[in-house]
C-alpha cells in the first residue's frame, strides 16, 4: 500500500500525493502565488539574453541559453531583490541560505 503524504498547509490532513509540490488539491498554489508570475518570466527572458555566463553563485559552470538554467531570486522568495541566472544545484543550495550570488553576477528585475 503506498504511503500517503500529508499536505504542507498547517493543520490540513489532505493527501498531497500526485505531484502538487507537497500540497493537497485544496491548497495547491499557482505559479504566480509561488513568485513565478509575469515579472519572473520577464526577468528570465532578460537573463537568457545575458547568456552565456557563469553561474551567479560562482560554481564555475557556464550557463548557455540553449541549456536549462534557473532565474533564481537574489534573496529567496523576495522578487523585489531581483533575479540571477543560476544552475539548478546552486539554486537549491541557495534556498537554504548557504550561498549568495557573487558580486559580478548580472542581476535583473530590481526596481530603481
């Protein structure tokens, strides 16, 4: 019998199985609610035009427009701080607060 994963919403006992990013059908959030709305799409397009470039976190990987890359929040979850182009591994590590973009990284989407 498969294990049922509980919804990540506090107090909910709904079934989160089925690829809903840890939420049940009642609490699943849209891409815009998760911070990936029109501003993120525009920033991603702008970052793609700046490639090829090294990963913003300094791992040494060169990001190319034809390969997958992440438009990572400079400050996780805060779109007002802007976005940088990052490899998937570094983006995941940055979410834990262990990494910050290097000073030479191209930052887009910052209100001036």
